[in-house]
């Protein structure tokens, strides 16, 4: 394409076009001043020169080229502000050397040249920033896709071990070390998952640093991965125990401190080392959430270690169904159903076998509690006074809560009692 550019200051006397060495010098000087790659200027300076000398506005393809330079700047890690500084720096340096400014004594020509340059500068900076932002958005989407895929594979635990270790390195995670996985789940309709994830990510980084931590969303919950055995910043008893930092308590405190709307439940798995340790901790946290919902717990923080007995009971559903049916089934003979006697057993065991405390929790007299326990022994043949029978009763009560009996009927004998 034939250029309309005219000889610049210092051009040849015979009217032949001089090399654009002065434009290259302007570009080099501007790039050096703002510490940006000179190739990000592209054909921007010749566009400015044509505008000043001939009043020519850039064609659409020329602005498209500048837009691509903006994308290129973002891909190189050059910030939008530095890219704009480069273009502004190049513009005022070029203006000082333009022939229409250097040689002309006509104020009108200078004014027209200045207006033309400013228009091109405005157009160029606009599309430069557009290109930069478009590339950043695409980069963020790519990063999010890679991150989501990594999180899924990490929590699933069935990916290639060596490959998973390699993929974890860019996220600053050493899978040879033990990690906790905690899940944060909304308990009402007011919780915004993305807002909670953003707030918790800042809080986790502040407490643990930006390595060995990961915060993501999955299946309607916030997943938090933190290292074990490290005392986070700003913690004090009871947040730090003999087991280390209580990550469940810390996350719940952060949600409240940051005033994240809604009510949230945090479930924390135990820490395990290695590639398989992360999915194991994650599965524990998932089960803890499921058990807390099924058992109707009101706690905002639940720990997998405190619900291990339910995991044991849940491993063999048919066995626990048989236990509940054989030990507690006779309670169904009571007029009005077994619910009152079951509730009494539950509160009695939760109170550590102290009838007085159980009576206080149930808002009845101690005599009523002892009568009900005697009635249970009469119907089931299992009394709380004998250790072996007491254990069977307590396990059956826990199993009943797990199976949501008697609200839900027990599966028929021989039926598949696996839970969904």
C-alpha cells in the first residue's frame, strides 16, 4: 500500500522520502521510558504522523491492528496502564519532532495538526484498551477452565499420580504434604456462593499465605484446601488445638467477620498426605455435611472426626437396618409410636448417661426419664445399666437417626438398603 507520509524534519532537500529513522528513535525512547516492548507500538507512530501532516484518520484495518497489539500486550503480561503510558509517551515525543510543528509559523496549521493527532490518539488508545481487556477476559476464562478441571481431578482422586503432582505445582500445592479439605455450604437462600468464595479466598490467603491453599466452587459449595500442621496468622485458642488449626472454626469466623450474607455450614475433613489424601479428606467433608443434614444437626461447624461412628454404621446399611429393627423395633408397640422413647434415649446418651441432664434437656422430670428408660428395657430387653446392652442401644439409636427412622420406614427384610 502506498503511504501518504511526507518527509519529516530532517528530510532530504531533493524531496525524496527520508527513512523513518526518527520514528524509530521516538519509539525506542518512549518504550525505554515506560519499560515496555517497543513492538507494541506497531504502526501507531506512522498513523500519528499521517494525521498531523495530512489530517488522515486511520482506516478500520489500522485500528484493528492496534486492537491486536492490545491483546498482544496482555498476553505478554504488560498491564493496560503501562500500554497506555507507552502510547501517550510516544505521542508527545513525536509531536515535538513533527515538521508541521517544527517548521510552521501558522498557528492554524499547528492547531489542525494537534486536533488530528489527538483524534488518532483517542481512537488508538480506545481500541488498544479494548484489545487488552478482551485478551484478559479470555485468559481468565482459560485459567478458570484449567483450574476447574484441576480441582475436579484432584478431588475425584482417579487421575494419574505423577501428572497430578505436576499439575499441582503451578497452583503452589505440594501434594506430598498433608492437607485439609473443608466444604462451605449455604444453609438458606441468602447465601451467594461466588461472593463467599471470593471473601474466603482473601481470608485464607491472609491466614496461610498464597501457597499450599486453594479455594474453588464445586457442586454448590465452596471447597477450601489448606495445609495441615501450620498455625495460621491471627489465630489463638480455641481456634488452635492439639490437632493444629481448627479450619472449620476459622472459616466460620471469617464468614461472619467479612459479613458474608446468609447462614453457612462448614464441614472439615481430616488431613492426609499425598495425592490420595486430598480426595479422602474431601470425601470425609462431604459425608460430614450429608450426616449433619440427615441428622438435623444445628451446628454451623461439623468435623468428620466427630462423625466417624456414623461412617462406620453407614458402611453396612443392611447390618444397621437389622440392628435398628431388632433392637428398637419393639418400641413401635407404644401408643403414639416410638418417637418419644427414641428422643429420650438420644438425649440421655448425649448427656453422658446423666438422667438429670437428660430431663433438663427434655423439659420433663427425672422420674419421667427413668420411667421411660425402664420402659425401653422392658420392651427391647436392652437396659442402659448394662454396658453391652447400653452399647447396642446407643448404636441402634445412632442408626435410627442415620436412617431417619421412624419418620421413614425401614426397608423390608432382604431389600437393598443402600442410601442414595
